[in-house]
């Protein structure tokens, strides 16, 4: 039995059944309810949330056992016996508990049961190693464990989003299970042997009622829930940041290209790498030093056999524009240089005798001690921290930390590790830190931390999973995520084609980083054709940096850089079920995830969409199939988008001030975009030292108007005088005026080009375009691409031939003749005729997109998969 214990201006407190339950609101869109079991010491709990002053509430009695809490347009209706409640926003029910048994107890777990509507979908909960977007029908476990090969690690966190427009956040560090209407349990992680979970992994909780969302909290007597309302997922995540803290900008260089492998073994090798990047004209910002730069885990000092003068080497690399990231680990092995010192100072976890010693980042004094060692590395030139193995990878039962038992500390280990790095670097040097972690917890986003997905295989099925997993993470409010481009562990399916497709997708991840155990993992490692494609995508990333950096600044609004389709199109079933495509800002990215695929079907939601590569416009609300030759993936920009791009080539993010920009505007348009700039290094932007350039555009039947304005506080290195080149898609012009002055322009196909507009900071420029309809573009070309980048480990090469006949093109007949080097044989082909040697013809109707393949192999031997081999195809056409 429950009864009202007290009512204040901002809190309603109930007591009963050995519990104290409080209800309060933060603003009008966040309902907090907290449950304390008898004897609970709330002060000993670790909390992520930043305490906010509750809103004033009005409590009214509906009946003897029923009360209403009101604040603005939000109401909470509470039934005392049996205990249950419902949350209403604008008189519409948004969230409710089970009405029979809401709170229960079973062993070490406290159980909370909530209701699901029949069509409700649930998203988020962190990195799902089973690669599902909609979590309905399964069970998620918030207990970090290493996994590898086929699966990413289990990095679940206690925050979810519902299609009913609410979020649920449980502020705890303890293990939690979420049963989302089903008992389908995830596969057991490899790391379960090293850091066993408190549950039997293969057994479901038994709470698989299809109409319930059940939260099972292990080990804690305090459950602090937040029900977060909002009009859409972006606003819910924004309110989540109100509780957990706002994401901070990473240093600008962290959004560039990060080159890594397992491993660069010496300063000479690292220096050669940096020089080779620049000699080949390949942009890049970060070079990474993986493990064993030391002799023993826990040394935290250079192995001078290979790193004799790191300060000098890093200084030379800095002159080339490179920052250095370095791996660090939780293990302090007993033979290491720091073991005895750390042990004496109480900086280590108390582990069982058979377990590896680990550093105790839950101890604030120990975090300070860790920084004293890392600071020395920073002073040699280290600028990024790769906090590897932070699950903790090995965390045996019985381990005790400063904050308490293993079960209390395990999930927040990396959170506290990166917190120490962020706080101490900020205090000591005033510069932005950057940590790359293998796991995360709610709130880590405020410590300048990104996450990568773990030690995965280089296979096609893993690539497909990664495309989904990244969306899971950003749906949980974690803005910065990446994968090991190409996969970490070498797999029999690995080919240059796989690496290129992975790389193309990775260009559009929030963090752009390659890694792997391949002996060669550089852009030039996959043949001349491969290098040209990879270089092209790296350059594209750098051209997009003004756009990406502006998107990163806006993450605090809740709008992530990478977004699942459900975020932007929650009511379009075809969109939210399209899991192998996503939004990157206003660019729809549709990565190619199938071996030997040279076309891709993509669903375009309502509106007009422009092919990023060709400018061709498509009407949405339908799937389309487009060519996807090996040198590109389908990218589409929705109408009303404004995409700023660097007009000049950049070798690294801060090579030169932002001077000349290409502004791409996609009609019909009615909107704006703000280009964000700051110094990219310090936290001065938090005090208002930044600049925004606002590009706004709107159009009527006959005119398009564009306004360029700017505001903010100048910073060191800011370029006041800029040049804008406007590319306006979907219209032509008959006159263009800046103010009252007519200027030159160019109509090219369906694009209006206005180049060389000079702009000075704080000026305002008004541009008026008198529109005319663009000409109907005759699509009468035959586009043919041939590649041999599916070079397999048995020495065979599959050659892909892609033909796209224009919609207004004539019927064509294509004849094939294959010339191959001596000693090579065609072993299979799906070209039109000929058993082994294709010598027939193929008919292409207008609008046809046809892919054909043939496989060649060297007779009597095998060849290395990256050897350059030329296979010529002579193709003649009729009817043109």
C-alpha cells in the first residue's frame, strides 16, 4: 500500500512497501521519478545527471487513491493502489506503467514494468552487437563486454527512444536489462569469459510479455528514471542533454581523416608514412600509434629501442600538418615500470590474485596521477588518446574499486577515464581533448570522446552490420562514432573492393578512421585504381569539412550528424525500414554493402532529391535503382538543402583559413544554413568567440532570393574576406543581381552558377535571381564502367562491367571482346554468349542499367590480390 508522504512546490513523495518514490518535473518535458528501497544510501550512487532545479508543480486529488501532477501542458496521473502512473502531454497519453504489478523484486534485481502500444517501435540503448534498429521483441543487456570477429562489442546503455515520442533514461552505473516485449537474447560475447556478466547470458529474464517494456536493475537500491518528452527524436535527445550535459566540440582536426593500423612500430616508420601522404597529395590529419610503444602494459613510457626521439619526430610531422594519437590501456602489469608506484599510492583496483591489475579511474586522485604521466606524453606531441580495452576487457568477479564493487563501476570505467583526460588537459593546457574509446556510457559525450565499434572481421556481413550499428549509437545521443574501416581482423572475404566500399561509407561517418591488422593499410595499398578512388573520397571529406564542422556544432540541439531514416521520416514506413541508408546532415547516404554490386536500390522519401554526383533530380516517395560503379556510392541531397563546401583543396583541417566556399543550393528551397567557424582548438567558443555565416534562400514562382549575412566574435586565424561560388540546382537564370547591380552568371544544364561573389565579415548581401525553367536534359548517353577490384585471395579477379543507357537514349547493342594477358583464363562469365569466351552481344533498351561479370584466373598459379593486372574490354555500340 502506498500513501502520500509529502507535497512541496516541486515534488510529490510517496511511501509504501519499503520504498520512497518521488515525482518531479524538469521544465515541462522531463518527468523524473525516483525509487529508493529501504536502507538506500543515495549519496553513494554514481550519477551522470547534472542536477537541475525542478519546475513548480500543482498537485490535485482526483480521488482518494488518485492524484494529478501538473506543470504547464504536462500531467502525470498517479494511482496509489496498485501503484501505476501515466504521463500526458497536451492531454495526449505518451507513457504509462503496467497497471497490475509496476514494481517488483526478484533476487538482486528490481523490476519496473511499463506498457508498449501495439505498433510502438523502440530505438537506441547504445551499440547493439546484433545490429537491429528496432529493438522490439528482444532483450538488451547493459554490461560492457569485448567481442570481436563476427560481432562488435556489447556496449548497451540505459537510454532509449520510442516511436511514441518519448525517451526513457535510467541514471545508474549498475547493470541493467531491458526487455522490449520479447525474450530474444543477444548472442553471448567472447568477452563474457573475461568480464562475466551478473546474469547467465543465454537465459532470458522471463519478462517477455509482448505488450511490456521491462527494466531490470541489478544490485542497486536506487532507481532514478527520467521520462523525456519531445515533438520528435531530435527534441527528445536535446532534452536528454539537459539532464546529462551538452556534447562538446572535438578539435577540428578530429573530423578529418585518421590513418591507423596494427601497428606502426617506430618513429622512422611513422615519419615515412606522413611524408608519403604528402608526397602523394593525400589529405590527412591524424596518425595513430597502436599498442607496444612501451615494453610492458602500464609502463606509460616510450620503448627507446624504437622511439628514441619522439619529440623531434612529432615536431616534424606537425610541420606536415599531422596530429599524433596514441593508445593507452587499463592494465598495469606487475612487471611494468609504474606498478609498484601506483600500487603504493592506491591507484589500482583491488583484483583477485589471478587477475591482471588495472588502474582505478573511479578514484579522482588516481585520475590526477594518471594525468601526470599522460601530460609528459602530451608534451612530446601526443594530441589524441586511444582509450583501448576500456570495457574493462578483463574484469573478474570480486574486483573492488574506489567507488565500490565491480558491478557498480564496470559500465562507467571508460566514462571516468575520459573524464579525467578531458578535465585535466583542459585545466593544464586549455586545449580540446580527443579520446577514442571502445565503449561508452550516458554522458560521455561531454568529455570530447568518440567511440569505435570494436575488433571486427573484414567481411561483407560485418560491413552490413556496421552500417546499422552506427545508427544505433547516434540514436542514443552519442554523436561521435566510427568503425575500423576495412575491418580489424583479416578475413578470407577481404578484397580491395570490400575495403573501398567500407571506405566510401566511412567517409560519411561522424569520425573517419581506418584500422586493421593488415600489414599494409594505407590508401596506396590496394593498387593504382584503388588509390585514386580512396584519395577522391578523402578529398571529398575535406571539401565537406565546413559543412561537417557546422553540423557538429549543432549537435547540442539534439540533431545528430548521422541519423537513421526514422529520425527525419518517422511516419514513412518505407523510410524507417530502410536500414542500409541514413542521413548525413541533409545528404542521404546509401552505401553499397553487397559483394560485386554495381547498382543500388535506394528509397527516397517525399520531396525532390538530387543525385550528389550528377545533379539529376528525382521525385521522392519511391525507391529508385541507380548505378553504383566502384568509384562512387549513391548520395542524394533533398530539396531546400544548402551544402557549403571548401572550394580549395586542403591537406589537413587547419592548413589555411576558410577563404573560398562553394555554396550548393537545392531547389525548391525555403530555408537557411549557418556556416560555423572557431579556432578549432580551444574552448573559447563556449564564451562566444565564434563566427556564423548565415545563407538563407527562398523562392517564388519567378524569383529566387539569397541573403548572406554574418555575426559573432572574431578569433585568431579568422579570414574576414571570403569568396562564395553559388551552385543552384533545379533552376536557370535570366538575370542575377547583387543589390541593384547585375552580375555575370552561367546556366549549365539544370544548374545556375554564380561565381566569385566577394563578401566581408558583418556585411549583408542580397542576391536576386530572375528564374527560368532549366532545359529538359536529354539522357542519351551510354555510361560504361569496368573494374577489376574484386581481387580475391585465391588469385582470381572478378571483373565487373556496368552499363547505363540513358532514359532518352536509343536502343543499343553492345558487343564484347575481351583481351587478357598471356597465362590468364576466363573461368566464368555471365556475358551474353560463349561458354567461356564471351563474344556475343547485349541489347540495352532506353533506361536500362545492366551489370555483368566475368572471372579470370592465372593458369597454374595464384597471384597476390593487390598485384596490378590489366584486363581490357572493347565495347562497340550500335544505333548511335
